[in-house]
């Protein structure tokens, strides 16, 4: 899986245009925003953060040989999930805040990538400023959802659904 995740990257000077049919914000007109293939690859490249976090966890104090001996004695495996649970027990506030802030930043940037072609086509640039995307991610994660910003593209709506979980 690591090789697949790490092999996904945009190729220099090779960028195909992908035109998807979308409904505008009112739902009455069909627009055709032009996405670049590198935008889709950039969305998948965010899975690299999982590899970074997993490597940090694999080289922590909870995954050293001493911890592995104790885990085997009590029937556990010292994997990423075990290290994450140890951090949640020892540093609950910092762990939750780190997960929250990193997910807000990553999901906001993914939403910005997904909404920019539709915004250029319609001229409605409400998701162009990064702070608006961060605001939308916070409102969606906390399930407040005022409704003042809603994604218009299908890809943006999928990311918004993923954000709500």
C-alpha cells in the first residue's frame, strides 16, 4: 500500500483536462468546469500524511523493543493503533487537538482544490479564500452547519460528506 500511495504524484509537463458536467448553485443550468488531472492526483496525495504519522508512531517510545515485549506478554501488538491509544491515554488534549487541527487543514485544502474549477466557471468565488474553507470544515466537523457556504461541485460535496464523519 505504501508504494501505491507514494507513487501517486503529478507528472511534470503532463496535465490532461477533465471536463465534468455539474449543476450550478441554483440547480437549473448545467456548467462544465475543467479539472486538471493533477488536481485529482493532489487529492490522493494527502494519503501520504498517514504514512508520515505511522512512521512517527513506529519510532515512538511505545513501539520500542521493551514495549513490544510487554505487548506480547499481554496479548497485544505494538502497532500504530496501540501507539495512538497510548498517546490518547497519556496526552489526551494534545492528541485530540493535533488530530482536529490537522484534519481541518487537510480537508479545507482538499475542498479548495475540488471547488476552484467550479468557482471559476460560475464566477462565485466563495470557496477561493482558504479561510472560508477552514470555516466550512470547522462548521461541518462540529455539525453546526449554518448553510452559508455549500459546495457546488460533486467532488466538493463528497469531501463535505467525508468531513461530516
